[in-house]
C-alpha cells in the first residue's frame, strides 16, 4: 500500500512543496513549527529515514515521524520510551525530520517504500494526506471514545475526510501578541492596545533606537499564512475570501506598519523561530506568536537570556476576537503495524496523559473542559490563551488547502515588500485561491 501512494504523492507535493505550520511550537507552526535542524535519529538528507522492520520477538517495532526540534524532540522521545517500557505490544521510536522538509520526506518515503508507522502531521495538512489514501481509517476504533468526541468541532473536523476519521488531535495552539513591558513603560504606554488604530500607533511610538514596534512571520510558506489569518478572522473574514473587505483591511493593517517603518520588510523572510529570536534579543517591542512561546520566554528569564519583563494580549478586536488553531494531529500510516499503532494512539490520547503532553509542549486541549481546568487556567501568561479558545478558528479541512494557502503567501510577499497595494495583492492572491478551488 505504501508504494502505491508514490505517484499520487509526488504529483501533489510538486504543487504544494511548502512548509507546514504550527505547533512546535513548532510548530508550528502551527507548535510551534520547528526549525530545519537535523533529524534526531538520522542525518537530514534527501532520502527518507527507513521504518524499522518488526523483530522476530513478541513486540512490534514502530516508528513515529515528527518535526519538533530541541526540547520538543526530546519530549517526543520520552513519551515513546515511556510507552515502550509499559507495552507488551510494541516499541515506538521517534524520528525528527526538518520542518521544512517534512512533506517532501513523506513523498520520498512513499516512493522508497519506507514510510513510518505513525506521524504527527500539521492539522491543516491532515485532510490532504487522508484524501491521498496514506492514513488508516480509525473511525471504528475511536467511535466510542468520549474524550476525542468532546473536542471542539472545528479542530475535530481536521481529522475527518468524507465522514471518516483518519487522525486524532494530539495538541493545539493559538496566537497572541507578546510585548516587552519595559519598553511599554519607557514609552509611557500604560495599557495594551484595544483597537487596530491603537496597535499601529503604539507600534510607531515604540519604533526607535534599532527597535521595531511590531514583528511577525510573513515568510512564503504555511507559517506566513498561519500568522496572517488571525487578522483576517478578527476582521470578520473567512479562510477563502482574501479579497473581501475583511481580507483587504487585515492586509492593509500589516502593510501600513511596514510603510511607516514600525515593522521591517524582513518579516517576509522571517520564520516563526526568527521572530522569537528578534523579540528575545530586544529588537522587537511586540511580536505575534503562538502560546508555545511562553515556555521559552519563561525559561529565558530564568537563565538570563531574556532580560526584560513581558506579557501577552489578544489581537485587538475589530469585528470580533479571533485566532487560529495550530498544532498537530496524530495519524497512522496504512501498512504494517496498524493494529499496534492503534494501541499507541489510544494510550497517547488518554486525557490525563494527553493533557500532560500539551502542557509539557506549550499547547492546550481544544475542548470546553480546558476552559475551567486549573492545570491550564492557573498557569502564568495563559489566561489570554485560554480565553481565546472559543474564538479560535481552524483552517478549512480541505484537501486543496496547500494550494489555497499559496494565495495568502503570494499576497503577503507582494503587500509587505510594498510591491503591490494591499488591495491589489489580495486580488492577486485571490486568483490563486480561486484557481486552486476550481
């Protein structure tokens, strides 16, 4: 089965060879999206890591691919080791791939017949791979799982394709604005902005002495789309109408900050990791980033690498409050080891264990129970994160999303380099979106 996917995957990946988002915070993006570090279990290359063959003994050998780097890669290994130690069914080995190469490696792995048994996949990509036939249908195995079906509908929809369930939501995140409180105090700004006009004015006031007032990731991949969409959602827009009034208004807000010098043009080349580096170094007074950043900033204050006080707040309300779901789904790849992989999936998704995974990795569980769970609500800097959950939107569960996203990426590049007006950039991007959906 794995080899039969190769031609389909190769054709699709040529059309959509872009990085995912979310969660590792990376990713990210979505967590946050991870950087292009080498795989933990093997050196990065154009060849996909080989899944381990099953031993002749009782336990199956399984591999789990992910793109989390640094501490999150270590965390993934720890969870796999914990499962393996208590399981009579299987041993699970985690393999970290570069975030930017993750989808390419899935294509290469399919062609080589060396796909893993399981993957953490960016939630916005999950449906596309389900439609390709890569993932196992787990509808029957999860139909009676009350914890899974208690998730918010938007995020659960990213696990479904044509009425069948192909993944579970492993971890989720959303986006906030982080600010340097010392810089706010020095500039005489006594409260966080509550309107878009106030956000622009504060960013301009804070721009001086080599410091930009505002920064975000607008790079030409899914990270850029992921960081732009919350502004469009906050303006009352949806995921398909970039050239709507809300889309043009959101793009204009960002282009205006580049135009007046309070946000650098370089944001079109900054990854989410780059933005965090700039903020921690004191070169940004405000940054737009996901909740996965909280742990790193807290750690930075402890070790002295972050030498200022900080906090976070929601994007100022325009038509509504809004944010976007990042994070990963956990899916089983069709082929050898399906039954044993289901056992790992059920173990991993037990509520207390999955809650610990989310907390340890700087994420949350997107369900109503989280809104009143003190393990989430009592954490420092997390109030705005939790308060935003009911206003957080998932990108569409659309197999064509990778191609649709290219329209947003193109528009951001045109508008924030000032090559096109925001209105024209949105119209140009909408043409790409419409062509992808045709």
